[in-house]
């Protein structure tokens, strides 16, 4: 794994805060999350956790239950890191330590059952490493980690067949360490290279005076999340019913007591380097590299075939028509169709050979040959060559297309920056929340590129009100994105989830948008409109638009656009499969093969360009010069299939 200076500084500062001369430190707690839902919950908001005592542990300047400062990315991803009452002394094993006991009523039990049913896991943190569950591969040749540990488990009663839920109330923590490198190790310094958490459900009875089980190891009856129904109260609630429902949420004062204990063991492990300790969370990435390379070869084949088609279009069709037929069309200063007007001579053959294309030849002679005139016979000219006077006509709703193009360039610069920083190791899982934080920052500062390209395209469309275009560029896509975030935030806020953004974070996002991005868009738009020249067209646009003949079904409906989007999607499909496999199937929550993803992304951009060129050429051959919006939709059609695939993958999982 790449060496990350930022992670080292963060870890060093964290240890300065939590270590005391006896090398005691505390374990921060974070949140509960599930692969089956996007709702996350702060650890201390769970119905069974021990309330923080407020005492300071391990030399920490904070009392338990206090929040630890987090960056923007951590808040956006739902992290709520707080200090806890778990106290650890470096190198000192603890067989059993009593933590607390929690009284749970029927409503708490019901909610805990739901959380266990949904497969929620809990995340604690030690030396910036998430507490992990340990697994081994099928052939037992390799060990890997999955972040988080199970909250409980579910089984079925052998007598009644009804589901039963058990809460894990004993935690066994294994801290793996090795000597620190360099002089620090010679002086007895140690570094943490692994943090494993194993859970067990132990019934409340049969405990000693300290609150610990009489025997921690061995088989135990589980801590069942169940309260006997109060039939008397239920009968009063349903006096005329022959069936009494098990209303577990009825507040009749019934509770159960759940004791919590934990054990800590330190194990020296010299097989893991401190700089590579995160590799345990990336399962089987070396073994899947062959599949990644095969996927890249498949993508290159698709892109190569499309590239060959583009070359054929350019070399054989366009240049062949220009060199062979184009010269014949303009031979002797007149059309083969015997133009009746020939005022002023044409350029000499030597000068005509220097022109680069038929569109330029026809455009240069518009003053002498008006091919749109009814007096001329142009039966020999067909397809795209008829559109030289209309092909660069500004599109309808060009004031909307320009901001969309600018926003697309903004996203492209942001994505490129994230991939590059990830490939160089600047962004990695040890930089908690860094990917999201840097992504937001790149998106905001890429507003200058958004404004530049939008302003220049708008100028090319002969737009006059550049300030209006600037406002649309700065507010259209970011505004829609913020509205979507705000609406979704209302739903998760109603569920008391940590995924809901705090009000202060929303204000910070609005400030980044209005106070930083909008001025940058304005600067970029001003430069693109006033300082940069509009893109010049090789031909002049006629004053009268040409009538478009009837089009084929694939040229006038969205089916053709969606079909074109399938080709770029095929390039990205396999890499998307690895992303979802890493996030859900492997239960690790980390994806870190950004080198392969970057290569596939470059191939994707090339493939999208090739598909757009081919689709635009086919459209022009159909004498349809409304290619601006068509090319925009064809280029973005793969996003539709990516969205469908993501939804299906989440639903299947």
C-alpha cells in the first residue's frame, strides 16, 4: 500500500492525545451500519449500548461520550466518532472486565431485533484502524479482515420454529502489534498492526461478584432479546378477541437486564508491516489482478473496433469523397449539375488542393455558388455534404446546453483529480473521509473550468447574455444536486440516522457553493467569453434552414440513444462488478484498485468519444443537422445503464 504522510501525521497526533506514561489509551466508537440498508446509526443511539459515564480514560483529555472532531468527508459518510469507556493498557491482557448493565424495555428489545434482522455491524476504532472480523480464504492460505463486527445473531426455536434473536454482549478484542521501526523500536516502542473484535452472546445469569461470567470461554446460553408477553394487559387491551397478539411494544414497564463485559489480548505479529497493515482489509486483490487485466483487454478490443470504424469513416468515406468526388464536383468552377450561374472565377486547382475538406471548399465558394438556389441541380451531392450551410447552425436551447457542457467538464476534472490522487496513494482508507472531502473540494474549485467551457461554448452559439449563462452554470447542476441531498436528508433525518447531515454541515455546503464556487464560475465564464475566442467553424451558416427529410426510427426516438449507450457500458461493466463485490460481497467496505479503474476510465472516455463520432456521422448522413443535443445524449447514454445496473445490484444484494 502506498506510503501516506497524511495518515502518519494524523495517527501521530492521535496518539499524542490519547497516550499517557503508562501507555494507556481509549477506544473510540463510531456507528452501526448494514449492507442491506443505507441507514446508519451512531453507536450511543443504539437501544442496548452502555451510556457513557463521562469519565476520562487512558490519559485522554476528553470524557467518554464526547465527539471527536471530524472532517467534512467523515460527516458526509455518516461517521459519528465519540470517546468510550473501554480502557486499554498497552501489552496488558484483560481476561474479563465488567462494563455496565443496560435495562431494556419492550420497545428497545423490538428495535434491537430489527437491527439484528437487518444484519447491522458495529465499528470501533483503534489507532485509526476499524475493529474487524477475521476471515480466512477457502484454502486457508490467507487471512483477511472485514471492517466491523456483528451486533447479534438470529436462529429458530427447535420447539416452536419461531425466530429468536440474541445480542452479543461480550467483546473479545485482539490487538496485534510489532516493534516500531528504527530507533523507536530499539527504545521499546510498539505499533499496532491489527485490531480484531470477536463477539459472544452470554446470558445474564451465572456471574461472579465483578459482573463477569463464571467462565468466559466455552459454551453459553445466549442473551435472548425477548420479554414474555403480559397476557393480562393484552387481554384488557383486546377484551372481545379470542387471540392475543404479542405486542412487544406495549409499555407495561417490563424490562430485561443486559450485562456487558469485554476482554483484551495483545499478540505480537511480525508478519505485518505497519505501512501495509491496511492490506488485510483488501481481500484477494492480488488474485483478481488477472481478471482486471482481462477486463482491460476486453475494453481495449471494444475501443479498438470502434476506433477502426472511425478511421474508416474518416479515411475512406470523408477523405475519399473530398479528394475524389469533391474535386469533380467543383471541377472547372462549376457543379457537374451544370450551374447556370458562374460569377467570378474559382480558386486555381493548386489552391484547391490545399484545402482540408469538402465543407471548407463549399464554404469558401458560397459567394460564387449558392447551392441552396432552386436554379442549381445538385443531384450528385447526397448525405452529409448537403449540410455544409446548416451543420454548424446553433442548436435550439443552446443556452441550456452550454451550462450542461460546463458542468460535465467540472465533473470530468473532479473525477480525474480523484483518480490521480488515489493512484498516487494520497487518498486511501487510512485517510478517513479523505476521498469525499477531496472530492467536494475538487468539485468546488473545478467551477472555474465549468465557467470557462460554458462561456466559450455560449459564445460559439452566438449568445449575448453571458451573465445569464454564468448564473445558470453556477446554479443549475449544483442547485439540483443540493435539492436532492436536502430532500433525501429529510427522510434519513426522520429515521434518526447518522447519515442525515447536521444543520451546520448543510450551511457549510451552501457556503462552499455560493461563496466559493459561484465566484469561480463567474471568473471562468468571463475569461471564456471575453478573453478566449469562440470556436471557429470552417463553413458559413446559411440564413434559411434546410428542410430535414423523414428520419429512420433509430434517429428520432430514444431507442437508438440507449442502444449506443450500451457500448461504453460494456467497457465499464466488469470494473463495476469488482466495486460492488468489494463493497458488499467481501464485506470489507474498501475498494483500492484505482490503477485498474483509472485505465478503464481512460478507455471509457475514448469509447464514448468514438461512439459519439459514429452516431453523429450517421445522423449527418441522414441529412439531419440537429446533432448538438443528439451527441450530448449519446455521450451520456451509458450513465443510464450504469444507474440501472447499480439499482439492480443493490436490489439483488
